[in-house]
C-alpha cells in the first residue's frame, strides 16, 4: 500500500525567500495595520502590493518566457506561510492562482495574460457558483453570442484587472477572460466576508462573446489542479496564522495572573497549548512535504495526496488554535479588541476555502483505499 | 567504506536468508515486544531464533570479532535490521543485553568484562535485565534509593527495582544503586553494577500486565551479596553510565548489536486487518465515516514521519525551536495508542474477543497491541509529563 512520500527538501533559495518574506511581512503588517484595514473598503495597502510585485512574487512560479522567475510552486509555500503569520492579505493569492489556472490549460492564448500577471496585473478566478467546492457543473455559459451566468465568492474581484470566468461553451469547459472594467458596478455585489482581512464579490455576467478572450485546452484539469494548489496555499497561510495565534496565547498565559499565579502554570491551559503546538508541527511538515512534491507539470498522485493532507490538517489546526485562543483569553477573548478573534475568523474562513477538511479526506481516501 | 554495490548485494543476501529461514507460526502466542516474554515456551523459541540470527552473521555485526561480532561497518547491521522489519521476523529478544548493557560494556568496559559478557549477549545464552526504575521513583531516576554497601570484597544490596523486563529469566542485571546516601548531589551517590541475578537475596516477582501477559518483574534485594568486582567504573559515577546506556537506543550506528526489539505495527497493517470486513451489509473500507477516521489517522501518521526529516532542516524549525525533538515521543506514542484503539473498534462484534478465542481477529493482535501501547505512553515519562516539559521548554510557560 502506497501512502505517498515522506521526503522533504528545502533549498537554500527557499530558505532565503522564507527569511525575506517573514521580514517583509512583519514590517508591512504589524497587527495595528491589520486592524486599520479591517473596515477599509479596499482592504489592503496598495504600497504592500507594489512591494510584492517589485520582489517578483506574482511571477515566482511562472516560466521565464512569461516574465516569471520559474522558481517553482514550492516557493509559494514559505511565502504564504509568512503572509499568514502576519495576517497580511492582498490580491496575491488570487493573482497567483489565476496565473496557474491559465498556464495549466496549455492554451497558447494564455501567454499574454501570464506576462501581464508577472508584470503586476491583479487577477482572479471565479471558481464557484454555489456553496459546493466539489461541484463540476457550471451554469455559466457562452451561448448565442453572449457570456451569461453568475459567480459567487470571487476573491479580490473589486480590483482585479483580469477576471477568469470558467464557463460552458458548446458542451465543453472553457475559461472566459475579461478585464475588470467590463463588469460594471450594478453587476457586482460585495460579500460580507467573515475574515475581515479579505474581500470578495458575487458577480452576474451578461457580456458579448466578442468582448471576451476564450481560453480552451485542458480546462477541467487546470481548474481542478488549481483548486488543489489553492487549498495548499490556504493551508500554508493557515499554518503561519496558527503560529502567530499560539504566540498570542502564550504571551497572555505568561503575563495574566489569576488566583495569585500566572495562568500559564495551570496544566488545564498548558496541555491544550501543547496540543496546538503539535498540530502546528504536523501542519508545517505536511505543507512543506507538499511543497516538495509540487511541480509545474501535471500534479502527481504523491502531490495530490500531500495537498489533501496539508489542507485537512492545517484547517483543523487553525480552527483549534483560534477557538482555544478566544477561550484562554477569558472575558478579554470575548471582545473585538482582543486579537484572538482575528485568528478565529481567519480559521473559520480558511476551513471552507477550496474545500473543508472532510472534503479533502474524502478525496484522499479514494486515492489511498480504492484500486487505481 | 563499503560501496553501494556491496551494500545492495548484502541487502539481497539478508533478504533471501530471512525469507528462507523465517520461522513458521509456532502455534502459540509470541510476544509483540521483548517486554512480554512470559513463558518458557516463548523463551525457548526466541532464544533459538536469536542464536540462528547470530550464527548466520546478522547480529552484532559491528561488535569486535574477538567477542562474537564481526568488526563490520555499522551500516551493514542497519541494513540487516531494516530487512528484518520488512520480513516481519520474530524479535531478537535479549534487548537489554543487545541494546543497553552490551554497547556500554563494549564502549567503556574492561577487557575482562568484554570477554566475560559480550558473546553470551549475542548468542542469547546470557539474558540481561535492567534495574533502574524504582517503585517510588518512576520518572525521577536520579532519586533511586536502592542501597549498595561495601563490605570487604562484596557489596550488600537492599531495596527494590520495578519494571524489570525478564527479571525472572535474566542471568545479569545492569543495576543503578546508591553507594553514598550523603552525597551533596543526589546523582553523585549512585554507582553502576553488572550484577548477577541468581544469588541468594535477589527475588524477582513476576508482574501480570493489563493484557494478562507477563514479562516484567519487581525485583527485591534482601541483603543480597554480590562481588565487589561487579562495580562498573568508579563508585559515584553510576549516573553517567546510566545516561550513556540511553544513547544506544538510536540503533546500530550508535553501538547497539541490532535485531528487532518489537513487532512493527504500521497503519497499513490496520488497513490489512480490515480488508473484506463488512459493516451494515457492505465493505467497512467503503464506509464514508470509517474512511474519514482512517484518513485522519493516516494524516497524523505521515505528519510525524515527515517531521523526523524536517527536524534536520534548520530553516523550517525557527518558530518553536526544539519542538520536534521534544514532542516526537509524545506524538508517536499517543498516535499509536489512538490507531490501535480504532483498529479494535472497527472489528465489529469480533472486537469483543481476546487471544484465546479462535474467532479473535489475528489472534487478538490489535486488542493486545492497544493495551500494550500504554507501556509507551506511560514508560519513559508519561505523556502528561512530556506535555509539561514541552510547555515549559518550548513554549516557555511557567512551572
């Protein structure tokens, strides 16, 4: 029985990237800055985005022929772990995934968009129409000369220069690519996202086919693989957030006194804190093993196993950490002012994104237990 | 240095030999680890197997040839051990000798001690046991109170030791005893002995375990007289020697003679045990609820395995330094306990049967394995003590 690989490699370049990313994220996103953006309409700092583009992060995994640095998908894991640690959110995840989705179709028409993305254009993919991350069916279609349908949970849609719309066209799946200004305000509705560091919209579409670029090729596979990569990036972000969450808890346990003692000396708080730590260690091992398995070509069975495992574990880890963080802060934990809520809300958002833990274990079980 | 080709040839030789010589099922219960040898029948069987392994040249390979070894590079023994695990052959039962006493004697023993003890350890003729833990000092070895008083050419031993594996079969014991109760530091009052067991005043009383099996004794010392020559090293230096024995746990590369100390129980063995079983009229491995639980267990299993490799990558250990090495024991042992518990629960009605029942799944293997798993979550520092250590040393929480 083959459960996938346990090997893990981490290059000097990745280590340098991790180091640089952590430093930059900590500088750009102290917790006061995170809080100041919660009720901001845009939700992120344009200056932070610029710096990421200047660092080449939007093209990190894209081929050099498209203006990327061809560092490989594995490089994105330390990046998103660092972003998660500082709760720093920008359109980077949406943009990277849009690039990945377009690239994976194998359609030459995608090239021009990849160049724009590597150069700093913001992009997003409208993955879902319903509440089901596992749905294959699309109602959105190109028919009688028009692209029509509606999409929900379109991450970072408000600012996206490039919006990728999966749609049916003559019985097959294609990607209809629009520029952001083709969808006017009346067709956009802002979601109230539980994790207030993130922005998303639902959109309705009624656009002339002549005004969109249609990307064909292996669209089914491109979408399916990109969602799995998205799951891994959310897992990396969640692992980073869980580290900061545990640090927040530990700081409190080391300073708060009750009944004459520091509350961190009570085993009732100590032992679950160690449980959080162990869960973080598991998550970290799984995300970096997945990073080792991810390559630019078709996802291998080992890579799929690794992504499913990483998302399942990391989502549960951050939920557990956030949940206990609120509880362990006592009355303070019940307030908006306490940072525990930021991690709890991130956990609630992240567990559903790109499929919840059971969704991933269901697919994992099929890979492990069923005959190939 | 052996070449890759030599190592590969050797691996194939061992694999072929094990295949040809693996003993048939003896028709009685074999211990899952060296800590459950509870009958003469088991002892005879395991002794014969260890002798055969040694005669074939697959045990003690890296020990010096004048004491029964071959003076080979340790990597050969590591390869042999891996093949034994893969072939699922019986354990090399004389573990305290092979993995604790033997390597210590080999490293720091006198010429006389080496020629007296090492070969008998390898052949299985001389069984060794360990007298470290005491009833009142489970996790706190440094506080051991068992007394050794010098009287002429002898030491007089009084006190008791507990969890002595094979204490009733052993010929020798590595014994940690207090020679100076007034030492300024408690550690400096301890001395290390290579003590005979079959002397008047030493009385090993078997302890029955929760599984119903034996394997441990509580060993009582009542004015037991042992020759002064049994003292290893100097008086008052016993703590250092006791600590040194613990480093050989890392296997042949660290100096141990080799061989399996326990039956390997892996996730895939649990899946194997569930193949073809029915639940609610269809295959249990197709049940979505069961599959979800199995995947949770597998994810943790893999995460811990990967962690052992990630521990060597400095850049990926900066958030909580020492978290991986300090939590490995806690995580593996707790995970094994949960996995085995699930393996019993998933057996349906047969989950209620035990080893004597002809219908028990694999002879009650998983029921035993689950109950045995507590030896690891309790022994070597309970999980709760481990959690305190991690909380204080990794997270910096107050005592």
